[in-house]
């Protein structure tokens, strides 16, 4: 029997959501302020959005951020899926636990340590800091996230599915592409979108590995905020928030489409 949510629980939940979302709505509202501060709302205006879209340098930085996020999510998803398959196929329990522990190190490690480590690595390797250093570092810290998203789906899969496919004459490649990959597709999409949002959101690691002539939105917003709060930051942050909501909606419809129905068959 399902437990009913008590009124106190509802109030507590409402307070938590208010604390989480009130600053965001405050930021969004003042992005339409005709004034120049966040202390007094003088009237509705799109001035800050016009100023934002007239800033060519900032638009290039937005494009850099999106390109890095999509490429890092794509490559980390491919590598992460292969890594999850390798961990799942490990026969010895000790080997599997060791690989999982190594995978989790990057997740639990402080971002400052990861960023400094990448900076030292790229400096020693002679790689110029810029687009490629940021892309490589984002791929590296996104891979463990994808592995953790895909592994549970692999563990849910019954070994009899693979055995049945092999009994029917399927090759190893067909087993992977026609049995395993379709089954773990929700985990793959979850890993991709998690990697995408982590890349868009990352500041600490990017701050260490970005170079002159290349920047991402997180680093640029930090630089703008240090010079003084301007409402074009609110406008930019509002657009980022809407973009994130769009990703959530897309992910929701993809997962609903791939969700099995009562007969265990995915929707088409």
C-alpha cells in the first residue's frame, strides 16, 4: 500500500523547491529590467538581450561552448559505452571492482585537482592550451559519468538474451549491435545528456586548461562578474537555463519512446 504524503512533507518539499528555483526566477525577471541594476525593477525591456546578440565575441564563445559540449559528449559516450562493456565482461570480481574504483576516482576527485592535473599533463606534453586541451579534458571527466549511466542497464540485462542470440547463430558483432546496444539505449542517452550538461556547466577544470584566444561561457561569465554585475549576464544565463530545459524535455521524450510497454517491447 502506498504511503500518503503528509502536509508537513508537502510544505518541506515546497520550501526546498522555492530555495532552489527562486534565485533562477529572480535572475530571469531582472533580465527584462529596463534599469541597470538588480535592486530596482524599472520596467519591461529587451535591451539586455539586444546587447547580448550584438556582442560578436560573446556569440563566438557561446558557439565554442556548444561545440565543445557536443563533441565531448559524443566521444565520451562512445568511449564510455565501450568501457562499460569491458567492465561488465570482466570475469573476475576483483578485476571488475578495481576497474569500477578507477572509474569513480575522477568523479569523487575535486575539480581543482583534476584541472591542475590536466594543466600539468598538457604543459609537459607540449600541447597548446585552447580548444583541444578543453575538449580532451571534458572528454576525460565525462567518460566515468557515461560508464555509471550505462553499467546499471547492462546489469539489468539477462544473460539468457545473449545466449539465445548466439544459439540462433548471431555473431559477436550482431550480439552487440542487435541485442546489447538496443537494450542499453536508455542508459546511453542518459550518459550522453549527463556528459553534455556537465560539459556546459563545468568551470573549474576549464579555467585551468583554457588558453589565450579561447574561452567558454562559464569562464566568460566568471570574468564578467568580476568586473561588476551587468544585466546582460542575466540575459545570457536565462538563455542557458532555457537551453537546459530544452535538453531535459528532449531527454524525457527519448526515454519515453524507448520505454518498454507491458509486453516488454519498446515503443516505435
